[in-house]
């Protein structure tokens, strides 16, 4: 699932992970999620390895 939008990178990883779980309505098992800020050079990556 790819989205062409940005996120507030001031948020912490727990908040971002909860946001993903709410959208997907399932746990993060095995997913790699990449968030980008308004500036393209700012990213945060969440990887859930179980």
C-alpha cells in the first residue's frame, strides 16, 4: 500500500506504528513502513520483525 503524502516526522515511533495499525486494521507483522516528511530528505522507517 503506497500513499503519496507526508507525515509529521515529529511524531515518535509508537505513535506512527499505532497510526499504521489503525489504517491497516491489523498488526505490523513483517511489514516495512516508510514515512516521509514534508521535505523529501526526512524519513522515518518502521520495521516489525515479530
